[in-house]
C-alpha cells in the first residue's frame, strides 16, 4: 500500500500552489541533460535530448503482433505511470518511491501516448530518461529505460534500467564513459535485465510469466490500464474523504485570501505605474521651466 501525505503537507502544498498561481515560482524537476523539449511530435523520434530519447522502433523479436495503433490519452498515461513504484532501501529504511520523477512523467506521458497512436503492430516504443530521485541525503540522477507496447489488451513495459545511478564519468577512474561501449539500453523480450529494484506489484500491475521457463520476469510489467485508473481514482476519492470539512474549508479560505492578496498587489502595481507616469510629466514640466531664460 502507498504511504499517503499527511494533512499538514496537504495544507502546505495547497498554499504554495495557490500563491504560485500559474506564473510558476517553481517548475517540475527536469532531467539534468534536457535540452528544449519536443513532446509528442510525429515520426520515429518522439523526443530526444542527448542520451535520452523516446522512439518508435521496429520490433526485433518475432512474436504476436502488437495491438497498435491504440488510443490512450496523455492524462491517462500520466496516471498509469505515476502509479508505478519501486521498493528501495534508503539509508536504513525500506521505502516505496515513484519509479518516474515529475520530469520523466511529463515527457513519457505525452510521448508514449502519442507513440501508441502512431505505431504499427510491428513496432515498439523505446525510451531512456534520466530523472532526480531520492537517496540517503538528497536526490541524485538515476536512469530508467524500457520498451513499451500494447498486447493482450494490456500495456507492457520491459525495463532495461530501473533507478540506475547516472554519471558521465567512471566513479573509480574519473574517465568519461564511452556510451558507444556502454549504452543505456531498453529492455528486450529475449532475456530479463534482472533489476535489483523491480517495480512493486499493485492492483492492475503484474509480472510477465515466461512460458518457456514458467517463472515471472520482474523486469517485464503488464499493466491493466482500466484497473489502474479505477484504483487511482478510488484512492484519490478516499484521500479527499479522510479530510474533515473544516480542514477543506480552511484550505479554501487560505486560497481565497491568497488570491485576494495577489489582487491587492496587482492594484498597487497599477497605482504605482500611474504615479510614475504623473511624476514623469511633472519632471518634464520642470525641465521645460528650467530651460526658459
């Protein structure tokens, strides 16, 4: 089960979001190597930034045809990907952390949804992303990679890397890592990547059962989209139901007061602008008077 945010955190987040409005005091974390994002564009490359990418690729391993193209909205994809967690040991504690960072969700939700709508039955969607994820003291860059396709009415993700610490240099030698020799690879159908920290199972999430070996592949996640969306909606409803009406009223009142404050500040700016204009006119008059003999 997920560990949900305490009420105090809900209040703080609500106040921060209200005070920020749409202007943005802060922005979601982006992959550290990101350039200008090009999301959901047409063609084989849906997004690319240095070592990171989301691409439509030809399927290399013969198997049943994928169920492409298929319509999934970016909002649905964001919810589904946001419900995937990994079991990790941070310091001395075992915790569940989101598999994808906010920046990765922003990229993948749009591009994968777009790619599923463009791909043919003989094509997959490969991705490599780098996001900021928690470690013992702060956050560090970690890599996720995978292969995505629709089969059997379910979304399949075969992971190559899961929260793999990312660095440009070898930590032992200090030399730059040659990514031609050590590429960041997505998963593949033939062999498991055997992740140290596999995705956590939950309602609508299961591992692929290899028919040849009879064992589950912890790198291959099968996702029932409808079940995951329904579970996420129920959790959101349950969370809202656990907050008392008084607390919701306080949050709404704080939002309103913050909105009023922004309106007052805006009015003050207009008044200052008008005063500045009047002062400019007065200065011009003074200059004209001083220029006369």
